């Protein structure tokens, strides 16, 4: 007797399609958030609200840098050790290079949050 095999429903999507869909959803959510905050900021309490947003964004930036600096250091050291002790395994060398590159890019984005937050504050005014 043949047993029935149940196959899971799997949606296959390429990385390019996923990235495009993710960016579209992200920007829709991001701009709708800015739009609604801007609508709320134009009420009678706008100076207080804008100051609170500015201070909140600065606090978020401080915490991001505080958390990201040691995490980036650990990730880069891990990548360097993986690369050093790969013993010629090309897969591990590639993984280590990706880890180091991704960490540097992510840390650069976190460091540039000051520019991003200033841009958001300009949009909110």
C-alpha cells in the first residue's frame, strides 16, 4: 500500500522579488507613519510634540550606537576568526567575508542614523 505523502505548501520566490516586495511594503509603512505623525503634529500641541519626537529620536540613536558598537566588534572578530581558522575551506571563508562585510555595512548605517533622523525631523516640520 502506498502511503499518502502530504506536501507542505511552499511559495518559492527569488531574492530579487522578495527584496522588491519588502522595500515596497517598508516604504509604504514608513511614509504612512510620517504622514500620520505630520497630521498629528499640526494640531495645537505641535511645538511640544515635535520637541518630544526630536528627543525620542535622539534617545533611540544613543541606544542604537550603545548596543551596536560592541555587537559589531564581536561580529567582526568572529568573522576574522572564522576566516583564520577555516583551514582552506572555501565555504567558511566566503561565510566569514559575508559576515565581516555585512557587519561593516550595518554599523555604518547605524552610525549614519544622525543624518537619517535629521532628515525625518526636516520632513516633520
